[in-house]
């Protein structure tokens, strides 16, 4: 069995403020250590269930994993740029979304944002607001891969559940505001992540991929009119309001490729 683990940094227990997630932040390096240990707990769960290949993608923009502390049985992708399809097109048996956050504007969503906490206000796919969790679930689904587990705060796990109702969830904190939360201890969080990883792999055949094959459109609202204007000059993009752009595709992977290339 082969499992892909896609990480972020905002969903880690003990990480509650953007100062911990920006490269210039005072506590950034400590936050990376906390994430790395959560990844290792997930990997231990994979190994208990006999997973032969664990491939971890460091999905946090400036990096969120400490390579010298990662589990010895892991293959780690880190650095930028990332391939267009984020290695999802490599015939994995399941995907785990680790340390994820909810989309921008989510009530009680700790560190909620949609791709950029500094420039993007909202994103819609076919008229429905969507964040990174939904996009990643549909990307995995396009390649026939189920997303079997999500870890993060309660709001992030509820967001994933909208797309995959029977997904396994490891809740490690509860958002109070965008920059405050109640966290479990790092040690307890790792125990839960390990346990839920084991359970997710045991249930892997029950959790189905989610695929969109019909025509799609993505609309993105930027904070700045300048960002929207610059984006609208790319081929296939349309400026529909001073801060909003739209791109259309014949199916999900077509519109994904246009927007993220």
C-alpha cells in the first residue's frame, strides 16, 4: 500500500497565530518542529498497518517540516516549485491531509484563509465557496484516490466532511477566533493522529474518491484590485469585478490546470 501525506502548518496543535506560520515569525521554527512530530505520528500509524511507501509533501508555502527530524521511513518532497498536480497523479492508495485549516471566513476557524492569508478573500468552484481542503479532495478524486483522513482544528475537519461524509478526522484544537484556539497537548495530539491514521487505513475501502467531471468555473476574489487585474491578463482569465477573476474549464482538472499553472 502507498499513502500520500499532504501537510500544512496552520492545523497543528499549538500553532494558533500567523506569526508562527510566516517565515519571518518569531516562533516559526518551533512550529515546524511541532508539525514534523505530527507527521511522524501519522507515519507510525501507517507503518502499523503495513504501508510500504509513505510519501510526504511539505505543503506549507515557505516550508513547514524539519527534514533532519522526519521519520526515517519517509520520502519527503520539500521546496518550490511543486509539480502542477502535487504528485497526486502517482497511483496512491489513499491521501491524508495533515495539519490543515478551514477556508477564509469560517466561523471558529483558527488561522482560516484560502491559499493566501494576505491576498485572497474568497474562492468559488461552480458557485460554491471552497478552500484548499475542497480543492485537494477533488484533485485526489480526479485521479481516483480517496482522501481518508484530515487532521487540524474542528472547523477544518467539518469542512472536509462536507465533501467526504465518512472521512476519518483527528481534531487537535478548537478555534475560538482566527488567531486563538484551545489546543490539545502536542503529545496527546500525536497519539490521536496515530490512532486515527490506523483507523483510516483500516477503512480505506469504505471511503470513496470524490470526482467532478462536468464543466467547471473558478472565481477568485482578491483583496487588491491590482492582483485581480494582473491575474486577468493571463490567457483564459476574465475580470468580472474590480477584485474578481473567473476561469472556466471543460472539467475539474481542466480548470485546475488553468488556474494553478
